[in-house]
C-alpha cells in the first residue's frame, strides 16, 4: 500500500497493518501445539482470519496470536480452555458475536489498529465535504472578482470633462461595490469559515486592498495615492470609505493630479482583479487543485472504506451546507 497525501497532511496507510513485535508472536513455552491453537490455525486456513484476529487481536499477516491454554481464552470468553470441540465451538461463536458487534460501528477489525483506520476515514469524509464547499465558494469569489474588475474599469471613464460631483459619485459607487464584495465573503474569511485557510482567497482580498492603499497612484501629478482623495480601506473592517471633504479639498488644490491618480488606480485595480482569475493564477489553480482532490477521493473512497473502515459521516451545517448545495448545483 502506498502513502496518500491530502491537503499537505500525510497519511501512512501502511502503518495501520504493521504486525506486532516479533516477541509478541512467539509461542510461549509449554503451549499445546496440537490442541486449541492447532484448531484455530485450521480455521484460519478456511478464511476465518478476520474473525479470529478480531477475537484474539492477532496481527493479520503473521498467523494467529499465541494462546495460552489456561489464561488467554479464559480471559476472553470467561471459560477455561479444554481440547473438547464443544468448548472450541463455544469460543468460536463468542468470537463471531464480538466481531459482528464491532463491525456494526464501521471499524475494520482485521486491522492492527482499527480505530486509527476509522479516524483516518472520518477525517477523509470531512475533507471530502469541505473541499466541495471550498470549491463552490472560491468559484463564487472568482465570479465576484470579474464584477470588481468592471468596477475598476468604470473609473477609467473619469476625465477632464467630468464634473467634481460626477467624480465624487463614481468614487462613492466604487466604494459601495467594493464593500459589497468584502461583505459577501466576510463569513467565509473569518476563522473557521469555508475560505479561512484558502490562500487564493486571502491573496485576492489582500491584493485589491493593497491596490486601493498604494501611495503611487497619481505620484507623477503630485498626489500620493487614493488616500489623498479620501478613498481608503479600514484595516479593522476591511471596508472602503470615501471622505468627501478630503476629495473636495484635493480637487480644489490639484484637480489634474486627482484625474491622474484615478486613472492610475483604475488601471492597477482592474489588472489586479483580472490577474487573480488568469489561467494558472491563484483562483483557477486553487480550483484545479480542489477539483483533483475531490475526484481522487470520489474514485478511491469506497476502496479505502473497505480497507480502513467507514469512518464517521460528516454532516454539513450552516454556511458549509449552503456551499455544499451550491457545489451540487454547479455539477448537477
């Protein structure tokens, strides 16, 4: 079996089936090799390996565990061992009941460490749902970035013929569109949110905020960025605001510089939003990675569950459930 890597977490599948130390497999001195242990060996050869290893906690690939005639069986089934077939069948029946009761929980009792296999599958079940939710929300963010790209392009319409009132109205409209974009993904980006640990989403928010905050827009015309026009992003809320009084003052002092700053900003912001959605850039690359992980799990999950146990099913709720539903709609 090979190692499987998901989301930078490495699962060593082979470790789950490692045999116990050789010392544990040694037959104690004095064991009756022709009695109970021999009968167990015969049953093992008849495909009862899973049942017997579940009952006696024996490694799956090293034969049966050593069984002391008077202690091991007595401790497990509450009876003393004898060579009679009636006692053996009673023990076998009890072992069958024990294995069956544990298999109901989804554990694969043929593993050396069934709980480790079960826990691993529980994590994979959870990741399967979360990856789909992340895909849907990141895809939604990619579409929203196209809207922000258009918002930046609209500012390019500001020119020498634009009135001060028109410049102010367009900058206010831009701030409102930007804030709506931030609010649409605020819950996603908070700790524990669907996109909280998604690098592409973090970069998208950072790059657009940096574009607004750059001091180089309008530098040629003597203006130090959009903040000189009153447009800035609050570091706490991430929301943009326009100080109308500051804009009016800058327009009165250096109207040409304002026009140059808006032109620079429009080009920079539009390009930033566009690049994030370019092929093999942040958003498409992350979507491709998520898609590969989702399909890889889908192709192998049944086989993994057979080998390692079912694991706990992960039930989506709240925002994750909504995003999961959106994913289903994408590929309906």
